[in-house]
């Protein structure tokens, strides 16, 4: 029926790069505030929202100092995601949105440990649940963590917020004539979309029948539009 939101519960993957905006490092607070406002607007529409935050704006295990073992570097990366989780929590609570941060690596002084059933209860009560720490395992990405959490909390869709409009046939930054795929199947995402999302994440979504919507978070209002099922300017895979 008209006016009803198409999604009951969604998983939003917010990369560190998205939060970084046009800065070279860290968090652009203007971006953080606008993302928080859009999430708040979606909460008011009754959508249950879980967010997985990345950490690439601070640290990426794979491209870190080579003197550090990969696994250790990845743990640093996981800690970086927790900083973004807390910043997003602050931005949301400041505008009156109830939130909980749950981390896959325990840090009980500042966040709840990840407990699936508890996360679902928070969502049912209208709280935004922010998942920090990725999967808690090295050699994974926060995209994979997001796909995993989406499956665990039975999300209706996985929304991947990026700095481009969606999945193109080639790199839109390098080639201005790149064509945006609006509707794809998971296999197409694996073929075209690997710069947008990694294979493990796509496979998890495919195996669990979770639609993936890739959209540009830099366009104002796009989070609300995407959650409302408006396909304008984004890619959807299912
Ligand atoms: N990471 C990890 N396991 C996970 C999630 C993340 O080891 O399950 C580490 C990894 O080093 C990664 C970093 O955390 O480079 C930051 O996450 P990611 O690169 O996915 O963040 P984004 O690109 O979304 O900002």
C-alpha cells in the first residue's frame, strides 16, 4: 500500500572512506552529521536499521606497514572500525536517536559485545545498532562482516553506501563513459562490482537471498531514498 516502507529491517554498510568525505584521513564531521540525520529520518519512518562501519579512513590491514604481521595489522584495522562506530553513535545520539554499539572484539567499557539475539531486540525497540570490529577475524573485510550480520539479523536488504552511484561496467573514475548497471544478478556483481564489494560478501548475500543495493552516499538524501526503495541512481542485485 502507498506510504508503506518496503523494508522492515535493513543493514547499512558505511565505509570509512565514505565517512572521510573529501579529507585524506579520519572523519569529515559534516558528512558524519548528514549521515546521522538521514539515518534518523529513516528511523522515524519505522525502519529498523543496523549499521556496519568500516575503518579504512584510519587503517587498512592489507596496506599497512610491512613490518607488522598481516593478522596483527588486521586487528588494528578492526579497532579502527570501533572508533567510527563510536563517532556515529555520538552523532546519532546527539540528535535524539537511541543507539547501541556492539563489537565483535570485547570492549565492555565502551560497547556491548556482539550478541545476535540482543541486537535483534534492540532493533525491534527502534534502536539503531552499530556493529564495530568487523567479523572479529583477520583476513576478512567489513563488507563481509556486513553481509554476515545482515544474514544473522535477517535483514531484508544490504545497503552498501559508496562514493560512486553503483556498479559500473568499468571504473567510472577513470572512464567517464562508464555505464551504470541498475539491475544485476549476483554473478554480475562478482564480474563487474569487485571494486565495489568483495567476493566473500557477495557470496554470503547470494547464498542467503539478501538483495544488495549499492548507492552513492555523497548525494544528499540518498540514504532515505535508498531505504524507501527508490531505485534512482543506484544498482540493485538480487
Ligand atoms: N578487518 C578485519 N576483519 C574484519 C573486518 C575488518 O581484519 O572482519 C580489518 C582489515 O584490516 C581492514 C580494516 O579492518 O582493512 C578496515 O576495514 P575495511 O577495510 O573493510 O573498511 P572500509 O574499507 O569499509 O572502510
